[in-house]
């Protein structure tokens, strides 16, 4: 198996993390963590503790929503929150262009373009959460409070 830690996208996430807190480590999983269920199974943790990084397009702006693995992003709540009517999931090409990551490995940090980050407050149920680290087989564990700091995200209720 190729060395996932040598991939450009994972190295970008690792550099970002090291700059923030050198005690946080990227973990490479033998099994894929492409979906929240896969990740929870691989990590033997609650599916809600998996951070789903969803890139959405709101009219002409892209934003990142971080949602608990056992919840769905509510487009209605999001539309009210940001005051835009036309909000949808970004397509694979848009995700790659905005973040530099492929769907299934989108990290909540180290994006190519600066994205507004909205963190669903239901993640706050967990002391520690797990987020993708730039590849479907790489993750990192971070406390919820540190996740808010590292992403500079705003905590909101955006799930259903």
C-alpha cells in the first residue's frame, strides 16, 4: 500500500495541525473512513463522534459545514442562518477546487481556498471527535473545543 502520509493533501493537513498543536497526530486506518459509519467501525467509536466535512455552495460562495456522523445537515436551517435562498451540496469537482481534497477525505482544515466554517453544535456531545485528514484512510482525533479553534468555525444548530 502506498504511504498515505506522503500524499500532498495529507501532508498539507499534517503541517496545519502541527502548527496548531504538535500533540495531535494523523492516524492511517487499514479500513476506509470514507463514510461516517466506516470511520466509526474502524475506530470503534460512536458514529456521532465522526466529523462529516460537507462543502456547500450558497449562491456564489462556498462554505464548509461540520456535522456529526449521526446527523444530517439541514439546508433549511442553514439558509435561515446565512440568509441565502440557493444552498446546495457542492459537486465533486467544486469540492476538489475549493478544498484540494476529494470527497471522502475532506479535512475540516488546510483548504486551498478560505471557507467559512459552520460547526453543528451537536458535535459538542463528545469530548473528542474524529475528522478526515485529507484522504479516505486518514483521520485525526481532536477535542471539540480545539476543533472550533483550529477551524475558526462558528457553532450553530444546523443539523436535523
